[in-house]
C-alpha cells in the first residue's frame, strides 16, 4: 500500500513523516525503514527505525531506487513500513517517471508493506498516475 505526503517546499511534509515514523516505532510490531538523501533525519527519528542514506549507495534514478527497495524487502521479511523522503530529488523531478515507479512499488509492496513517500509538488500539478495514491 502506498501513501503520499504531498505539498510544496516548506509545507511540513518531512515533519509529518517524522511524526509518523516515531509513532509507528512505538506501536508497530515489525521493522521500519526510512530512506532519505543525506542523513539530515539522524537525530529526529526514533532509533528503532532503520535510517538509510541513498547517497551511500549511489542511488541516482527511479530504477535504481526500485531495485534498492526490492532488495531491502527481499532481505528482511519483517519490514512493515518503508518511508521515502524527497523522492523527486532521486528522479530529477520527473513526475511521469514517479507515476511509473509508484505503480511498480505498489505491486512489490502488496498488502504486507506500507510505503509512505513525501513528494515536493503541488497536488494540482500531479499527473493522474500519482494522484491515485493520495
């Protein structure tokens, strides 16, 4: 299942995501993973959540990100939530490409894994391929 946190720059998307991670860390019985570009959330999220910096793994586009998430899920069946902060930075702000990625991730995650993703864009500017995950 995919859930998007959408809004313009400075609208509080990351803060909302941090709050969700910290709340989930208290109540969720499985593992939580947070994927971000850089390690700016190191001191903000609960230590129970696994924080991963995609820059360490040279993730530079949506295809690489898909493979990375698939590998993480394949390596640990106890993951129940995956958070991705600032996904458009990883895909060079390609909204159409993001729609394709979300469809692939939705199939990958199925009903067992919840994906929560921040998207720095106005909701009105999103194509239908992304809006269906709002």
